[in-house]
């Protein structure tokens, strides 16, 4: 007999719940998935629901196989691989879409709900945000509710299914919490899942051209958070050193493409004054550079070193959030002696590009009495002449520095840093550009500092005899409020309006700070619960220096105890109800009759048989039966219950 391909409408009540669970599971993946995959899932869902409503047959196997092959090749073409979070999520979504087209029975819906669970869990592989926990809980409850609705009859209320799902989550929560706290943590995971390498990360790159950093200045994304041990440095000292760029092709500045370790870099730093101690929580950048307050002297991050240009770098790219402690000295001198070979690095610039800038620098240097006087003269030019700081600078041509200095006179920090460095080199003064962040906003809710992508900044370092490398920020000469008040302060006092930024709502900004403080605590207490935090927590519990055996034994004992408590709670909840006194008295009456009630026999039916076959008086049997029915199914009446007890005892 041929197998039926059509549908009979039996899934019409449960199919919407399955579709809702799939849609909710896919939500966090939508921003990362190609649009055609989301559209394919939506189209398959509408197609399958219309099939069920119209009682049509599902698509033939050949069509489904062709669609599966085409979608697989589409994923492979889009990602160039099938491994990783991105391709894996895409394949799961396509698998769910195509599985819908062959769903005929309820057990097929169970497979779809399994896929939904995998989609919910795979979203945690990208990032575990603060909203991930409520999303996870709601997602699991929704999927379990859809599961129960699939197996429920049409008369079962939705409230009961939701209640059952919620109770199961509550029963599992203590076990999950115990395993999360006590399972031994290790410094490196057993395995790693490649994250979507094709997705760009907002942040600084290892090259800058006019307009690169100004594009970042409209982004409120967090670059890193800082918690200081003691006094917070003044805004003018909050320069977060990142990359150092020394190559210039006339338009673009670049540096060393790969981080290099320098054994003598730390020795070439002379410090003075008090040190600043702090802890940085750096967001993923997928780059090697580590940001620290200028200039870093100590740090505790593993596989991290100081490069020849005194920038911190890590061997592995930062592809996940990391935290590290550092010590910096705002008062410092570096490289008092400059090697001739490296001196040549910092004097090179293409003579065929920006000739007017080179001529201006030569004339100004000839008029200056020293290199220091020339530096002051260039800064004075930026400060006193009609130069403007703006986030929307006009485009520049083939000689960008010339056009900026002599024509547009409007630019962002990279414009001023680049022009200043070119003038220094044209005058024979070694110069380089440092790219990082400047400023940061103190969050009073969490008592830490937020450094955003909008705080990205570029400044210049010049080498002077007897002083070594000295930081010079030409932006401070044009827009001192950018350094003194910071971007956020300038926005609230109205100064940033001239840069192209509007003033935000104070209330909304405070809400953003509160939310960020909650995210910071989530990162610290939950996502940052690694080996060190676990050991501290175990010490707080009285377990001094526990090894993995102690942790496992504690975990097993705790899970066993919790399982027994949960089992006891379930036994108490679902125990049979105690029998009421009327039923107990009626059983006594039945035993005195000498008869055994038949299956399904009512009390009145038993009374008729007892009057005929038992030795009990017929009037007593009738009276006791009537009284029992009144007591059992009528309103509470203690007098009737007492009468029933007396009549049965008198038999």
C-alpha cells in the first residue's frame, strides 16, 4: 500500500507553537546570518502552515533533496567553510527550514524542537550578554511548552503547559547552579569553536588615513572598562597607548604589521612620580594590541610583551573579553638615545607628496631657535589661525596634508597628528604617530571608567635630544576641550555641537550608564568566573587550596543531595490525596455488609444489592447510603457526618 503524502490537519493546533519556538530560537542569529537564510526559513514556515491548513501534500522527496543540496552549497559559498559558529548556525537554520517541509507527524515536530534547542545554545557561543540569561530561560520554557502542546489534547489549557515547563526549569535550576559553581575550572578550554572571522569588529586598525578615526567617533560601543586602584588620573593624562605608526606614504600611516618583542624596551623607560595602578577589561578586537595608560611599566597578562616602540601586544589575537592589571607612570622619558637606523625610520616621508607642507616646515624651522621652539611654533599656528576640529572633514586629494593645512583647515585628530608629524619630519625632527584612546567617562554607578570607540584618538610623539620621545597632541591646541573635558563632557556642555555631535538626554545617558554597570558586573561575576575567582570563592567557603578531586567530590555530594530534595518535593507534590472521613466510614459499612463492590458500581447500586444479598437491615442500608451521599457530595455538615458515624457503629 502506498504511503500517504498528504496531511490531515492533525498538526494544525501544535504547528504554530513549533514555528514560534523556532522563530524565537533564531532571533539572536538573525544579525549574523545572510538574509537569504532567514528568508528561506520564513518562506518554508509559511509554506508548511498553508499545507496544513489546506490539507495539501508535502513537497516530493526529489524537490526537498534538491533544495537541501542548493542550501548547503549556498552556505559553503557564503562562508567558504562549514565549520564555526556562523556556518554551523546557518546549517541549523536551513536544516530546520527543510525539515518543516517533510513534517507529517508529531514526532517530526520533536526533531524540530531539538533543532530549536541547539539554536538557542549555539547563540551563547558568540557572546554571553546580560540578556542571554533571560533569553535562555524564556527560550527553553517556550520550547518545552511547544513540546507539551505537541503531545497534549485539544482541551488541555495553555496555562497548564506553561506551568509544567516553568516548574521543570525551577527543579533544574539548583542542579545547574551547583554544577556551574563547583565544577573545576581550567585556564584553557578543552576545545574551541572558531568564531565568524568574516564579521568585522569595530575598533582601531593598524593603519590610519584621513577620516578613519572620525568614523569611529560616532560609535558608542565599549572599547574597554577600567577600574583604578586609588586616585583617577586627570583627563589630560588619560592617554591609552595602543599602536605606534612610523611609515608614511604621503596619505596613510602604518606600522609594524606583526607585534615584535623587544628585550630592551623596558630598560629604555625612565619613570618619575607616582605610579597608577588599574585593571582593564578589554572587549574583543581580534588584534594583538593591548591598550594601557601611557606609559605601561608592569602588567600581569600572560603572553604579553612590550614592543620596540613601547606598545603592548599579545601573542594571540584578542578574540574574547580579557581582564588584566597594569601599572603605568604618567611622568616618564623613553629612548634618551636613538639609534641612527631607527632615527631614519622616523624621518622618512615621500618628498614628491605634500611639497607645500615641506616648504612651510623648512621656513618655520629656519625662523625657530631650536627644535623645541619649532614645536611650539607649529602648535601656536594651529591654535591661533583658522583651524577647526570637526567629525565631518571635507575630502582630501592626492596631497592630503597640503590640502588640509592650506585649504580646508578642517579635520579630526588624525588630520592634525598627521600634519604635525609630517612638518616635524620635514624639519629634521624624528616623529611618529600613536593611535589609541584618550579620555574616558567615569561611571558613578559602577565606580569604573568607560572608554568607548568614540574616544579613539591619534597623537604625535617627537624625539628631542635630552628628552627622548615626548608626547605632543596637536588636537589639544585646536580643541583643548576634547582633551580637558572629554567627548562626553563636551557633548553635554554644548561644545561638541561644533564638531557635528548633538547633546544627548541626561536621563537617557544615566540609564545607559546604569545598564553598562549591570553589564560590567555580569562580566565580572558570571563570565569572569574562572579558576582564580572559583578558588577565591572556595576559600570563602572554607576550602583552602582545593584540588580537582575535592571539587568533584563536593559537586557529586551536592548534586546527590539536591536530587534527593527535589525528588522528595516531587513525591510530596504528587502524593495521593488523603481519604476523607466519610469515605473511611463508608468502607467500614461495606465490610460489615460482607459484600465486595463491583468495578464502577455506584453507592446506590451497591445499596440495592446489599438490601437483597446482605444480612443488614434494608432501612439501615438505605439510610446510611443517603447520609453518605449527602456528606460526601453536599455542603459540609458536621451533624450529618456524626449521624453517619453513629448509624454505621449501630449496625
